[in-house]
C-alpha cells in the first residue's frame, strides 16, 4: 500500500521580489566584501573559495556561505564544480567579448536616461567620484583605483534609479574586473580617469549622444587593452584577504 508522503516534503521557499530584483533592504556584507575583493583584484580568477575557511573568516556557518556563493554563481562571478567546490570565475575570451558587447548595449541606455535626469547634485556626485579616482592614482593605491573605476559605472546606473538595471550593471562590472585581471596587467588600470571626466562633462552639458559616443569609445578602449594572456594560477590566503 502506497502512502502519501507529500506532507513530509518541505515546500521550496519562494524568493521575494526584492531578492529577485536586488532591492532587498538588508545589505549582505559578506557578498559585498567578496565582490569588492574581486573588483580590487585581491581575489584572482580560479581561486578556490573554501566554505570552511570563509565560514571561519566571517564567523558564520557554512550554510550562510553557501547562500552567498550560490548568489555569486548565479551572477557568473563564481563557478561551482561538482565534487570540487566553488571557484572565482575565469571568463573565456569569447565570454569577455560577450560581456563588453552587453555593456555597449546597456550603458548607452543608462547614459541617455541620466542626461534627462541630471541635476546639480548628481553631477556633483560624479565629479566627486572622479576626484576620488584621481586621489587614489596620486597616492599609488592601485586597488582603490581599480575598484573606483568600476564603481563609476555603477554610480551612473544607481542614479538612473532602476534596480534591475543596477543589478545587471553590478554583475557586468564584476565580470569585467575578472576579465581585466585575466587578460591585462592588473598594474595598469584599463579605465582611464580622464575618459570618465569627459563623459561627465557631456552629461552636464546635456549632450546625450556625445556622452553615448564617449562611453562606447571608453568601453572599446578598455577592451582593446586585453592581451588575451591568461595569468598563472596563484594560491590565495582567504584569511589574509578577509581577516
């Protein structure tokens, strides 16, 4: 006689709209710190993200780490391999081209929208950000330069005010950092400060199509710095990075 075991099956917990769109109120500090480590080139492609070590470093249980790694895997920043674990993604040359192609579609739309919304406060925030980039360069803080260069593009998406587009831009920016580390020298930032400044000036002057042309040229310039040479694998101390 067959018995109905459906009552013992736990229903799958539904994701909230905020989780799907990336608008959940609670900021995930573990997720943010891992992303920042990727954007600052402290976590290199191919690095194994050992659950036990991360759980110890962040003082949480392994279930919490698995949730974060699953989110990063969904965004393409982490690759999970059965029976081996989770690794920082290593985008291929073909994938790198797809990422830049996606950015050339998304960012002009963001720029056009921002031009229609730009006010003194937004323009000031953009100039302030470029000033931070310049200060980091002058101080020789290469990690900060790399992170701030990527965050400039995120700031534009944030100002547009569309959570889904910001979520997508965050994913593309993180993957771009991995691509730059794989195919260009991490000691030579591929996101020139003066090009950001030119984009801001065009936005400030209401020159939408000029700003679009500048951002496309900017993305093309970044892509052209790729030399398609893969960095050798290095062992990374997770405790040193996050401790």
